[in-house]
C-alpha cells in the first residue's frame, strides 16, 4: 500500500497515531506518501471533530476513488445523550448528515467517501457496543503505551507493602465521583483520591507508586489512557463497561472490575475488591498479567499489526 495520512490542517496530528505506523508498516512493504496522486489508500484522522482539511487533497482522493479508512477518536459513549441506538451510517446516514449540516468538515467528507463506496474499514477508539449498533466494517482500536512508561515490574512484597489500597488522581466527572464515593463510604480501604488535573506528571506517577491499585476512570463505553501510563506501576481497578477492544481486559485475570459503567458499585463489589487486596499472590499475578496484556496488545508495533490484520480481512491491503 501507498498510504496518504490526512490530518486536520488546524491541529497537530492525533496523539500517537500516524507517527506510530511507518516502521511496522514498512516491514510489510507498505509506504507513506504525501501525494494524493500517488496514494492507493487514504487514512483519515477525524481528530476532535473541529478540524479543517486541505480541500484540494481530499477532492483528489474523492475523484480518484481510492480506499479510505477513517480513524475516529470521538466520545460515542454516553447513552444518556443518545436519542436512539443508531450510529452515523444508519437510516440513510441521518446522523452523519446532521453533523455535516452543522458544519463539521469531517462529517461532510466521511459522507462523501461513504456514499462513493470508498470507506472499506473504520477504526474507533471508543466503541460502546451495548448502546450503539456498528456496521461490520467498523473495528475497535486501543491506545498505545506511552513512551517512557514501561516501568520495571515490582515484586509481590513491594506491591503488598504499599500504604494505600486505591489511587485516583484526575479530573472529576459523575462516574468517577460515584465510584470513589462508593469505595470511600465502605470504610474498607485506604484511598488516595484527588480530583485535579494539574498535578505535575512525575508527581502524578509517583503518587500511584504508593497504592496497590489505580482506578482507570474509563467511564461508560470509554477507554482510558491511564492504563497505558500506569499499568506497569500497579494493578488496574476499572468499571464494568461495554467498550469493545481488540482484546478485552478480563476481570480477575489482568484487571479488577467493580461498579457498573456509571461508577455505581454493585452488591458485593467492595468486599470483592477487598478480597483481592488481601491476597498478595493473586493481586500480584493480576498485575503481571496486566503488564503482559499491555505488551501483547498496546505497544505501537502490536497495534499496527492488528490494524494491518484487520485491513487484510477487509481486502484493503
């Protein structure tokens, strides 16, 4: 493949997206080009939804009819904000047209490419499969491990000796508050919780090294970049949600799951979490399995191999 990677002209490229691809793609004989006249496929970054694009470039992509693969990192997550379970391509692209009429450039171009038969695959960072119905050409795409955040694993004894049971430091939302309030109300845990987003990053990391688990704070159908920053520091404590991933996290194996997708603890959740904390061997094994999951599925190379595998499945590469 000769790949044209298109990003908005008014924002930097999406975090850890195109820059993670060339080396792995090159191993399979694929190259990236800046020329829409040379490309045989277009990777299209929808970014934050407010982007403007080089219209001339995208007109060439449309006129040549080359394959288009959107990369979507929007928050299609909150069922309380959905008026029906249909996604943007359903019912004659009704919702997609609504976005385009509103003036969203990404929607205008996705609509053109879709109706022209050019969209062959569509990758989503957030894919809440319980509340939205997705076409068969859609696939989930997870985040990649942050550079410099693959820390050496700690021993069972070091993990068990940490003074705090649970740590969450980050911006508030109703789901995070619900979970942290529920855990605190049980009286079963030593908790380090602070709702703030301005802590220096090194200090933020260090605070988590004093806790036996960290709360991923991923929300209903969402995914969390805390996991790709902190999973080598401590075991993951996450919500039960409906976010489809290339490889799902498994409760009791590589993470601990407590609360519903909205952060509401369910019957027995606090005792269950306490049970894992009181079993240092089991807790440490969950931690090590989480690191193995991260290495197998969340490195840049692993994600690129997954994307290429999906594209081959759709006959794109």
